[in-house]
C-alpha cells in the first residue's frame, strides 16, 4: 500500500511473476531428470551402497512406539495381533502391482547390475521400450510432462519392438516442442481405414488438433506439451491417447474429439497454452524481461571470457609473463595480463574489470585460463591421429633454471595421410629420478591424455642406464606393461657418443680443439679484440663472420667453427700478431699465435674439417622430426662408407697439399721432421726395481712429426669412428627388418610369406593383422606399381597407392602406420627444453610463482 498499488494489482502481479518464473526457470533449475541422470544415480547407489537399480530414495520418519508402564507382555501381544491383522488383510490392486514390479526389479538385479537392462527386458506387461533423443537440442524430449524425456510403452500385442527404438522412429511429422505450432497438413486424399478417413475440416473445429501422416492418427498439441501430470484416468502411463499414441477412430471422430476437448486435463493444458502464448507475444512481460535479461547476461559473460582467452593466448604465444609484482588498483604496472586487458578493452569491459566480482583476473583464474588453453591444445594435437591411433613415446630429462628436474613427454604418430608428427604433451617435475618413478610418471601422462597404452609401439630414450637398463631401467618397466613397445636408443645420442669417444682418446685432437676453444674465448669475449677482428675482415673486403664456440652435444657448431677458422685463417694470424705487441693479454696472444702458426695445426685443421664434413649431413638429418627409421639406418651406412674412403694414401696427399698451400700463403715453414734431433729416452736409475709404464711431464704431441701424422691422426680417427659406428648402430631389433619388405632391392620385396613379416605380425599381434588379406594386398600393390612403369619402387610410391585406396589395403595401412611411427631420435625433446628455458627463465623462477 505504501507504493499506492491496490491489492488486486498486487495479487495479479504476484501471480504473473510466479507464473513467469515457473515458465522461464523451471527447465533450468527444476528440470526433470533424464535417462542419463537416472543411470548416473543408479551407478552412484551401486558403487557407494552396493544397491543396484536404485534411481532415488524417499525420506521417511521412523517413529518409536513406547509401551505403556506396567503393560508387560500384554502390549506385545496386542502389537503382534495388530501386525497379523495388517499382514492378513487383502491387498489392493496398487499394492499387488507394486509387489510385482518389485519382483521384476529383483529378478533384473540378479541378472544384470545395469539400469539399462530394465529397458531391454522382454515382458508381457507394459514396459519402457524406447528412449528418444533430440540431437538438435542436445537434450531428451518427454511428451508426457516436459521437453526432457520421451518414453513409449508397449505390450506383447503392440507392433513396436521391445528393443531400443532408434532415432528414425521418432514422430518427426508432428510438433517437437512447445514453441512450434500444431502440425495440420492438408492433403488431397487421406488414408482410409474401413472406408473412413480423416477430414481436414476438423482443423477448423479443433485448433489444437495435430495430424500425423505416418501414423494416420491425431494428437492433442496442448496435452502433449503443457500437461501438468502424466496420470490420466483410465489410461496407462506412457500410453495415453492423444499424447503418446494417436487416435484413429474415424467411425465417429467428432464425438471422440469433443469428449477430449471437454476433459479436465485438456482444459487445463489449453489454459496453460494460452498463457504461454500471451507471455510470448508480450515483449514487456515479466517472463520475457527475465529471459532477455538472462540471455544478455550470458552473452556479456561469454564476451568477457572470450576477451580474457584472447589475451591469455597472446601472452602464451609470445612467451610473456602474466602477473606483476603489484596488481592492486593503485599500482602503475599491474602486469602484462591486466595491463593488456585495460589497454584494449572498451568502456563496459573496463567497468567490469574494476568491479569487485565477476572480473575473473585473479591469479587463480589466470592459471585456469592457461590450463584451458593447454587442454584445448592437447585435444587438437590428439585429434590429428589416424583411426589406427598407434604412437611412440619420446622421453628425456633436464634441469630448468631453478635446478628442478623436468621430464619432457613427446609422442610420435601419423595422421590419415601418413604425415609424421612429434608433439610435446607437457612436462613434469620429477622429485625422484629413479626408474620406477619415471615409469610411473610416463604411464600417468599417458592416462591423463586418454591414450590407450596398448597402442604404444615403441619408446625412445637416451643411453643413460636409468632409462635404457635391460633389467631395471625405464624401458624394462614399460615393457612389463606393454611387451610390444620396443626400445630404441636415440640415434643422435649414439652419434654423439661415437664422436666423443673418438676425440677424447686421441691426444692430437684433444690439444687441437682446446686451441680452437681458447681462440674463440680470446677473440670473442673481449669487445676490443672482437672489434679488431671485425675491422681486419672489413679491410680485406671479405664477408664479416663471427667465430663460434664448441658445444659438446651440437656437432653442427664444431663443423661450422672449423670452417670459419679455416676461411679466416690469414685474418686470425694477422690479428694475433698485432695483439702480441698491442693489448692487455699479450702472453695469451703469443701462445695462441705459436700454436696456430705451425704446419701441424694446419694439417689437423684440414683433416678434421673433412672428417666432420662427412658426419655433418647425418648430424643435421637426425634433428629432423619427420625422419623414418629406414632412412636413418641407410644414412648411417652411407656416412660410414664415406668416412672409410678417407683412409687411403690419396686422401692424405690431398689434405697435405691443401695444408701446404695455406702454409705458403701465410709464410709458415713446412716441416716434415722435428726441428731438433730426437733425444734418446732413458729411465731414472732409481726406478730400475719398478715396473714403469710411462714417463711424467712429457708432451706426446710434440714428439710426433708431420710424416707420422698420417697414421697417428688420419688413420686412427677414421678407424675409431668406423668402429664406434659399427658397434653402436648395429644393435637393431629384428622387428626393424620390416623395412626390407618394402625395399625393391631386397629379395623379400612385398612377400607376405617371408619370415620377416611373420616375426613382425607376431610381435604386434595385439593389432590383429590378417596374414591372408596381406598376401592379396601385396600382390595388388605390386600390380599397381608395375602399371606406373617405374624402375624403382620406392616407399613413397607405396604410401601414395595405399593413401589413395585406403579401403583396399587395410592391413598394409596398419603395417605402414607402425613403420612410420617408430621413433629415431629425441631431438624434439631437446627443442622442447629450449622452449622451456625461454618460458621458465631466471626472473620467473626467482619470484617463486
């Protein structure tokens, strides 16, 4: 009354608001459970209480009856007699029906613990026979009470099967929801039943009428969509006339339709239908205002989250930090994330960012946004996998800037077009680096990404004992779970071990590379000497280059470093000569100049440049993530043969001639023997009673003259490298011989009966490769290759044929997918570590975030 509104207006407003709230928010907050909800509830009851097929419970009150004082046994006898009277009383029809249903449920529980078996059981009684889902609305549809679930009933005499009804049986020729209009098709001729049929004139008399052409029956639109209860007098639930089943009584249809139009349930449904249409037509109604307001709020929230995700994606792509030291409203720099939002947001967005709630910019929400982007990225990566979906795992470890051990997890797979991918799925902080902890973390990462561990065909690690141990290493732990996951020692690590073993055991080479590394430190680490080196190159009108340091695991830098020293040898000698007289470290310059101004240094430089040149192509190709195992094995063999060709007199004379030309151009004396006469070696007389293996304080590198360096340098280096290549690259699994089957130069080319194929199929028997079909497919591929008139049947041609005809060669597709998925190196893990160092730098580690 204080607002000068009458009681009548207030009462009408309350009724209208309640009706609007009920109509608009009922499906959101009070929606009726779907079949999926029932199944989840039943599973929860069974898992927690071991009570099967329970889809709900009713709360009750237990009342204790206390006997009167001094009643003795008399009160118990009275209760017992009352109990007997109750139990012996004739049960009503509803009680008997409940007991029958209970027995049915108990029998179903004994046969199957799943709720869905109740919907498939064959019974003479009316039962649930179909569940229909409206895929467009992504929700179920109930034609009895609401728009969620549609349940149909059937008996033994019904023509509908008791099995699950598929989506094609849904009545799509009548209205599907309450927002549509009654479907009233007008036909020239309606189907006849006993010489009687439906008349289109019934539409004018009954505007609520719907006609189904497929069933030749009529339905009631308001009763189907606006009925308040599923209980109808004289009808079975789920089999109500005009709602669940159509009426096709054409003998006297007007009488039946008129009777239904006067029923209480129909009148209430029509009233709710009219109210719904009135609310929908009135744009200023409370329901529409609530609905539009809620839709506007949802749209604003989505735009806000979309803007936050765009900012998160930008910072993540650029590798920038998100948060600042002080993100309060008074701070001048609130961090990249909030500053980016405030800079590019509009006025409404700025108001929301300054509000107390709903801005979603706290550190926790930022982490959630990053996590969402990470999950989406992993989902996109895994969606590229082919239907066969086999993969290999590549794992490596490193320490980040905070000295924490990080494990990188990379998978290798192929898509439907046989394109090879090596993608990182994340990294994990390892508190323990033992084999058990590493294997458990690998299995955990596989499960988190929803990968089938049985489809892991190979594992690739470095040669560390904790990873490659045959008895207790990670590869053995994984093999215990997946026996067919073969272990492949990284080819890049194998090559690195070959070169390290070669260099570390040859004194001439060790001394030579020490000189190269000292030269880089001397010229490149001082700004004055660096500028002098650059200026000297400009004065000679040559391209300015920079010397490179030697990295133990990157042999590409070793080769390029020696190439640059060789190409700028004259400039380096001149700069060192100048620095012996002008500079702050003249003694170092004199020592380096003495080392470099010898014929021995020049010839070692020439030999090592040619040796590393042979290995350079192999080292670069092993960094390629798309390389396949057969190509890598072939490249190793060709590299070995190229190095072995250097072990001859002709190659030595060639190197000697080039070294001589460089020495003459720089005025360096060519010495074939030592300058001084070799002193006769004698042992200390005091050591006559002892066994002496070598003397101390003698530099063996100075005792070698140039003429003996052919054997001590060239032949020894070549022999060591070839021996190491043979030893480390010859240990391959027999399953890798499958590549010979697709090699046209091999005697077993595309032969399904060979031993190699049988071993391969037996090793990967989990994939059920059909040998009989494989023989037919191989013969068809051979015939197709012969039609192309190609003299060399390369693997690429076979892949192209299988790719164009995937349904013709399903078994060959499996074999080729496994072959291409076999890993070669863990170079992708190394690249992941490089990205990790850019992201987790010292600053982000120091703030402890």
